[in-house]
């Protein structure tokens, strides 16, 4: 059969015995699977004796291997090393690497995800537009006609089917693992179809619909943890071939769930269920889809060269690591299997100076008018790029004079680091997307989603620099970034004060300045940016802003707890109940309503005059609670499990709700959340104090007194310092009266 040329997109790829199976969506709409006879390569280093032992092991294998000597660069020393390149059949690599690891010789490029390694070497990426040369369903050649750094690019038109269970699960509000389950519901082209009959009959119907509709994507909610594993199990028990995957020889691949601790919070990551030739995307198990929709997901998959199904579920750190590995492979840098650079030895006094983190000021508690907020744009990534901060550039042997302020480390000026090389194009691309979406137009939502996807990458790049298991990480590089961050903020403070302004607050990469009407803020911005040597943007000018006091000491401010209204009327809220994950929806709505009413006040208006109107809003919510005009959804409190329910020693209403749900047969993992309603907070019978939302079968019952107290507390968080003490929903008797009547709102 003669070779043919096909233009289309790489939709899916996965390993099989003879190479890599690649699914293509052609411009003509055809879906095709072809075989690329690719074999992965990895590299061996070590002494001549170690390499001789490795050669004997390779010679004993019952499958062919190709070896050759090549030169690759070692990242930290910058030296070229002679290493042995080994190519093996794709399904044999992992087992061989495990055997070679027992010889205790250096292994490089040996544990990369196979599909990612395929993309690195071939030079393409998921959803890349290519011109393929195909003969007898084998891929002979692939010409890339796309660029991962392009701002505007085509993606294939994908057909999507949504799979859910009838009831509340279809709108994604309740985990079906925590509640009763209904019938299967399929949604396609805006139409929902609820399947009838027994479960085997529903599976037969599902199979017929999949063959008929042949969707490219199956979306679910809780599909990874509940729906797909259960359907797969039931299909096997009933000997029904459902055909979840397009590839008839493959079924469904899985990965187990896990709980892990990061940034002070226990995270639960559900298992994964992958398909072949078709995607399964679980919206509830994908941070990237929740935050940026599929536009952001596709953007990250293209840049990180991670298969879309995996990119939807992996952490931002995994995506960033893949970008670094792709850069290393392309530039001939050896990728170690494990982190190889330990922290340098130094005295404890040096550690005390270096290990400080970002600079945080204590804000001036109270209400303030005419406050300008300036943000350093992507401060930490920008400094990594502009200062050339990378693990291999810190404390290099050649540039001792390029010293980092305060901590004494120095940075290389003679060679460009890996980290800034990876981050610089991301920064520039995100800046371009921000310009495009701010200009408006039909493409603005897509541009914003892609910009947001890069925002999360840039947010994580700093933490990943100091991550203990990062292949290209080093804690000294992390310290250089925070040291320069502190220096930038101190320089900004000096400029502000030299020009006669007052700094109210500073928080790592943002500053709040009390300004006078008519002040030249653009001139001030340029002056700060020039002195600090870091891009600075005016976030906006507040008509009013309030910095909230600490609950322990009313005279002390909390850096991350404030709310305010810009002169545009837009609200900015941080740290209060309306932003917290555990707050009932009713209280979030109350705080939002109070703040929106304050934001509509006339410029310069005395906000204290609005207190009677605000108290009427509060009273309306109180009346709803007293009369029972609320739903369980509005009252549900979300409890995030930091450990298994049985490990909680104290019987709080939260832990009791989790224990009840576990006792009903639900398996709960650390990092999962339980939603519950307080029923009788002080009841002697512990199980009557709260009730999980999933177990509320006999109507809503709640503790009116307790919820009224919680509502008053939420209202006081907004009204505190605005209303006279006698009118406060909750009088904070431990605070001085002067604070409750703080006059700063009328001062500049």
C-alpha cells in the first residue's frame, strides 16, 4: 500500500509492544491509530568496571538493545560527560532500569514517563498539528506544523459525552461515594438521557451509545474515585464489553488514590482512570480544569508535553518538572533519576539569616480611604529570570562578586541557568495573553484561561525550587529568591517614604500606600520599579479598605485578612469568612451582600451612615434562620480531614460528623472533606450534635441558636469598627472601645 500524507493533531499516545500507538484526529475529521516504532533511550555513567558489569547484563537479555557512546552535559558542573546510551523495546525499559539500578551506577533519563519521553525526543507534543506520513497504519514520518509557544493556535473539534448518576451528583454537588446512587445519565449535544433498567441493562445501553456516538472525551464528576471503577467492575462481573476505550484491545488503566501533606494542608488526590484512544476527564479530580477549563489544560499539556489525561490530574509541580526535563533533553543535559545536590554545610547563624522567607509587614488595623495597591508582577519568577537564579548558578566557582543581598550567596553571570531558561518564555507568553484578554473580543475567555494556567505554573515555580525531591532543585537557590524579594520590598518602602507617602501594608510582593487625591501614581510606580528593578503594576486605588484585627490581640493586624472596594466599585476580599472553604453558603452570601452595599456608597460618603441599612440586611438573614427559611445546602459546613476519622481524639461537631459518615460504611481518607449541619450543638448524645449532609434523609433539622451565633460572628467581621459597639451583632468586649470606633476611615 502506498504511503499517504495526513494533516491533523496528535490526540493520544501510549506504549505497546512494538512502539508507541498514536491516535490522530485529521483535518478531514477521521480518527486514526498508527504505530510509531520508537524505542526509548536512557544513559549510563560510572566507572569502567561498573559499565563492564552493565554491558554483561545487557548482553544477557533476550531482546535486542542498541548501545552507543555519546557526550552529554552534567548540569551542575557544566562538564561534558561520556555516557553509554541504551535503547530498548518500550515495554522493557522500566524492568531493565530496575535491574541496572542494582549495579549502583549513575542512571540518567531513565525514569521519565514514557509518553513524555516520546514527545521530548520526537520534538512534538499533545495536540500538536503535524503532517504525518503513514503506510500500512505505521508512522513513517511526522513534520511538526505547530509551535508550543504560539499564542494563537488551532485545536481539533472534540465531541464530548458527560457521564453521571441521577440525582444531586449530576450537578456535582455531592460525592456519590458519600450518598445513595441513582441511574446512569448520559449527556451529549445538550441533551440528557437517563438509562432505564437493571445495571446490566444500563451497561448494555451505555455500550450501544458509546459505539453510536463515539465521543472523543468522556467527562465525569467523581469518575476517578467512584463512577468509572464501579462501572468497570460491574462490566467485568457481568461479562459485558462496554468499550470505554476506542482501542478495542485496551480497557481502562488505573492509578490508586493518595493523601499527602503540603503547605500546611493535607491533600487527598483521588485515583485515576485512563482510557486509550479516548479521554476520560474527571472535573472533580482536576485542579487545572476547575481553575482554567480545558483551554488552560490544553495549554499546559502542550507546553509540558504531558498527555492530556495525565495533565488534567497531575500537580503543577509535575508539569513544571516536565518542562524542565524537556528543556534538558533538547539541550543535551543529563536528567538524573533522583535529586543529586544536597544542601551545603554551613553554620546555624548563616541558616538563621538565610531562611526567612518573604517580607511581611503588619498592617495598620482599621478602615482607610484612598489607598493605592501596587503589585510586583510575578515577582519571584521575574527575579529568577532577571537574576539568573537556578540551582546550578548558585555559589558557582567563577562569579564570587555577584553577591545576593543579606545572605552572602553569589550567582553566576557566565552561563544561563536552566530555571530562568524555562521560565522566561512562560512569563512572556502569559504577559501576551493578559494583554489580549484585557483588550476584549470573542477570544478573551480563552486567553484568560491560558494566562491563568501559566499563573499557577509561575506560582509553583518558587516552591518547587526548594522542593526536597525536585530533580533540579537546591535550597540555596530558594533562599536567593526570598532574599532578593525582601530587598525589593525594602527598596520600594524607601522610595514611598522619600516621596512623602505612608506605607500601610506590605505582603511579600504587594504594597499598600496611603495617597492623596490627584497624586501622580504612574510617576510613583515608575520610580519604585526603577529602584526595585522588578516589574510593578498598579492594582488599583481603593475608595476604602479595612485591615482586620487579630482575634487574639485587637491592636495587631493580620497580614492576609482585609477587604476593600476599589474606586471602580470592584471588591477585593482576603482571609474573611466569605473566602474560607469551611464557611456555610448562607454566611458567605451575607458578607458579600454587606460588602456590595458598602461598595455602592457614593465616593467620599461616611460609611457609618449606612449602618442602619446594613443591620437591616443582617436582621433579614436572622429572620430566615429563626423561621426555617433555609436549606441544608446553605447551612452545610465543610470539614477538611487532616487524618482518618477514627484518629480524632476530641469529639467536636466536625469530627463527630466524619465519624458518623465513616460508620455508615463510607471510606474516608485524609485530605477529603465532609459536609455537615449542626443539629444540637450541646446535646448529651454525641451523634445528635451534627449530621453529615449525605445522611440527612428525614428533612432539615438544625440548631437555630448556634447558627444565629455564627451568623452574628460573620456580620461582625464586616461591621466591626464601623457600627457603634451597642449596635454590633456581637460585642467584642475584649477589644478597646477606641478600636471599635476607629476613626482612620476619615483620615488620609
